[in-house]
């Protein structure tokens, strides 16, 4: 419902008349809706709500068409309003069915239910099965810390996106791992810890192939993000910044878990919103690691900044 409300608010935003920056405003609306739908699809997939995930995937397909359209107009968003209303109606019907079957537990406003992270293990298994891979998730610290509803939502969404990325992009197929003298079973480690000053540190690491910088250069050039000359002059840290560009993906084909180029943009937006920091470490053929630090207290000045990216 939080996602629906945010999408509805974006769709209802008044549009100024045609003029300078008009297309940028419309494309920004597409990106913001894309982020929420992508989060919704990830959570639905993690909870094995396949119908919701399918509807969200179809919603993404229409958004992708709008993102690629050279000249958008306000009328292009009308079909999205219809799709959102249908999705909200479907959700309501499911809730009524659940209420009739067993009743719903009321959670006081402003409080979160005791979090259960079993869905992350289910998500890992389902993503691995779709990708033809073998992956094991090891999680620690998630259930040990008391989290506000805001941080709980962000950490959950980031974990879902990072796990999907690790399976789709990082962990190799069993045959490739055997050829590299690695165990067929890939591993993803998710660790949440409280550090100095009450900050939260979320680490997601996989023992896959690491970043393919040549692939990043190639896809960035194909997408027209940078010129060939500029890309050849970019170091690894600068290349990694491109994975956060809206619409960027190294996947050639769009699937249930990758290919839209939305996931890392979503992660950056969530981290930015809480004034957090993000660092990346990668070693070819060995691992890829993301460390996200969220401050204990979020000030107005922190909210105004961008996530700090560093690469090792």
C-alpha cells in the first residue's frame, strides 16, 4: 500500500505546459514509478506471491516503453493509472479473502511487526532456480537488531535487490564454477551490524565472478551513456558509478530478476534518502561486496546529499 500511495501521488502530480525541461520532468516521473514497481516486484517474488510479481513485471514492461519513448505526454500515463487501480483492487480482494479465512493481526500505527527474514532464503532459492544456478544464503544480524519501520523497509528492499543482483550477475553457473576450481554451490553473505554512533552497516557479499569492467564499458557505450574515448579513460571506480545510471544493465535479455536497469538506481535512491554511504569491493573471479552504512540520526543536511560511492 505504501508503494501504491507513492505511485498514485506521482501520477497525480500536476504537469506544467510544454517548455524547457518538460521531457525531463516526465522521464523523472517514469523513473520514480519504475523504482516503486521494481521494489514491489522484488518483495512479491521474495514472498512467493507470483501473481503480484507477474503483474508488476508487466507494469515494468509498459514503463520501459515509456522510458524509451522520445516524446512523452501526460496522456501516456493514463494506462498506468488504469493498471494501478486494477492492482489495488486485486490487492483488496486478496486481503478480504485472507480476512475471511483467518483474520488479520492489527499492528499499532508507527510500529513494525517482528521481522521475519525467511523470505530472503526463499528468494535466493527461487532466483537460483530460474537462473540455473546453485546458491546458498548465509544471513546474520538481521533479526538481532531493533529497527524503525523506515529502516526495516529500506534494509529489506536493499537486501532483496542485492540478492537478486548477486544471483543474476555475480554467481556463476555450476559448470563455470567447476572450470574455475570453485565449489558448484555459490554463497551470498548478508550481515547487518550496529557500529559506532548507532549507525547500521549492511554488508552483502557473494563469491561469484566479480565485476566485468569490459562488459560495463561495452554496455555503457551501446547505451550512449559515454563516448568510447571517455570510457577508455575511466578507471574502475568511475566505471562502477555507471551501474547506478537509470536503465543501465549488463544483461542482454530482460528476465524476472534482471535486465530492466532499475535495481541499482533503486538502491542508490534508498541509501540517499537516509543520508547513507555505499562502498563497493570486487575481485575478478573471487567476490563482489557492497557495504551500506546508514547513520544513526538523519539530519536535514544528510538527507540533502548523495550516497558516497567508493570502490576497492
